[in-house]
């Protein structure tokens, strides 16, 4: 789960639009929010990346950073798992959104990502070692 982490400065990345398609309670104080990205271009991200959402809070646009909870996919969706915050907090405002509500966010960012597994390696035991009892001095004694 993630709580709001206010960004310290404004970034110049272009903003995209996403619509809340599902909001599911996971526990008393946690929700899973699913967003559909409006762009025709595929939303690409890696496990471990985050997005920056811009929300209006107390009359000002505030950039908020949330970790993406869903695995990468081809359906232009992403999920956020949020802990409901105090009344009026950014997390509380996001959790209070109704299906169909739109948010503005920047492309996924971050370099602390899940590393792709190395290519599969094959292990071949030394053949001579495995075949030793069948050939060699011990095989001659058995015959």
C-alpha cells in the first residue's frame, strides 16, 4: 500500500488522463483503485515504478507520487493500492473518487525496478563422473 508522498518540485513531463474504472475496498482502511488510461499509445512501465498524480488540494495543484500496484500489461490500465488517509488528505480524496472520475498523471518513473531474470541456464553434470561405475576399473571387476 502506499500513502501520498508529495513531490518536492514540479516536473515538466506531459500529463496523461486516466479514468477510474473500479474502486474496491481491500480492508477497513485500504482501497484498490483501477484506472484506464485515455491515450491510444500503450502505457509502459516496469514493476517497481511510480506515477505522479496532480490533484487540486486547498486551491492549489499538488503533485503526489504513488507506487503502481499492478503488473505491467497491454490493456492500458494501472492500479494503485492506497491506505485511506485523514479526512481531506490526498489519499482520502483519491479513495473518495467515484467510478468515471478523471485524474491527470505523468508517465511512470523510477529506476528501483524488478530486474528481469537472467536467461535460463542449463546444467550438465560431468559425464565421466556419472558414467564412472559403468566403465573403468570397477566395471572390469564386475565382469
